[in-house]
């Protein structure tokens, strides 16, 4: 006989149940406990996040404090021109700020003009950085004065025994003439020397200091031919008498030194001729203190205006008197007319019985 049997089991919670009942019961229990487990896991994760956040905040605060302290030490005001710190040394104790370039510069402090070749004045920059250059003022529109002499002249020597009176006559007087040439040595000086040699004439060359320095061979040729030298300043400034006393001393003394150097050992410079004839009692005395007579003229040919050779010759023939001093030029421009006039003057002077002489000393 067949019959259906239901498998049952008994448990502590009640009568025996079938397997299907047990499965349903397990699922129902799992469904009831799953939300609780999820909430527990969520709470745990939140707690872990909070703990991590707290640790992170503590670490950041500590690190920021250290960094802030280091930054504060780095921007502490120091010298205006800081040096790079040693990588191994501890931070140095801040010192008092050093003076900036602006405070050290004479122009920035208002104490006087900057020295030549100095750097432009500076204005203060940030306290923890170098100074920045100030914008230079525009250069003045006035024409600058010629550069000073290479060295300040020494005090004029005393007791030379040379007269400060103007020289306007020849050394021997009578029917003599002193030919003088200014502003050289120049391109025409050699031609002038050739013409003088052709007629056996002697002359005096009033030279610009830098011109003599640039043409020492010509200076030596002048001396070798028996001619004489005269100081005619360094820069030929005019009006010469309007210059300051110190500037006139520089022009006179430095030019003589340059001419002597160009001529070599033993070179003599017996006269000084002021540019444009700008003599005063003071600069005549300065020339005398350096052993030079102040030399003027009695005949001005104005050859520098280039009026033509006939006009130059006529000016001498009209104005010359025995013992006179004639002014011409061998430098300062085109002297072709002067050379041409000289070729006519020298035979005429000889025919008139004039002898060639030097100025009085």
C-alpha cells in the first residue's frame, strides 16, 4: 500500500516543519536582519571616515604651522642685497638693513654730482629685494664744455723771470719781420715748411696741444729746420678771457706739456698766444709763470676766412712795419690760399729788405 510521507523535523522553536517551511523561514529571517546589517556597516564606515578626517586635519595643521613658521622666517626683512643662504646652515639671525645703492650714491643723497663713469643713480626698491634704477634726467641742451685736461695743473712755478708784457715786435727790431702760423700742425704745415725752406725764412708755429700730440714727427721737423714753437691752448676756446681762471691755467699749462712731449727732450716753448687774442693781465701772468711770453701780432691777414691769395698778400704789404709780427694759419681748415700767398710774400719781403726774425722774448 502506498502512502505519502512528509518529512518533518523538530526544533527548539516549535513543532516539526517541512523543509519548504524552513527555507521560507530562513529567507524571512535574512530579510529582517539585512537592513540592520547594512545600517551597521554604514555606521562603521562613517566612523572610520571621521577618524581619518580627524587625523588628516591634525597632520595638515601641524604641517601648515611648520610651513608658516618657515615662510615667516624667509620674509623677515634683511639686508637690501641678500646673499644666497647656505643649504646646510641654519637660518641666520636677521641683521639691520644695509644701505642701498641709492643711499650710497652722491646724487641720490643730494651731496653732489655723480663721478664720471659711475653707474646711474638708483631709487630704493622693495625691502627684501635689490634697488631698481631710477629714470635718468634728460641731458641739458646747452653745449657742454670741452673735456678737462688729463690732470689738474700744478701751481704755476714762481720766479721764472719771464715778463708778462705782451710781445708785439721782433727780437732784434729794425727792418725785420716775424712770421707766425696758428692752429697747427695741420695738413698744410709740410707745404709751409717747404716754402720757408726755399727762401731761407724762419717762422714761429703756435700749436694746438692735441694737434702737436697727434703729429710729433711734424713737430720734430719744425724744430730740426730751426723754427720755434708757441703754445696756443688745448681746445682753442673762445672767448678765452671769459673762461674761469682755473680753466685758463689748464689750457695753457697742459698744451705746453703736450707740445714739449711731441718735440722731445729739450724742446722749448717760449711764447703763449691766447685764442682770438683773448689776453688779460691774469692770463698773461699765468703764461709768464710757465716761462712763456704772451705773444700778439701787428698784422692780421685774416687768411682763415679764405679771402684769396691776393687779398692775403695785400693785407701784409699794406699793414707791415719794420719789427712787425704777421699772423697766418697752417691749421684749422683749408690753407691752400695761405700757402699760395706765402709763395708771393717771401720774395716780396726779401726784395723790400726784410730779414726774418723771431718774436721778442
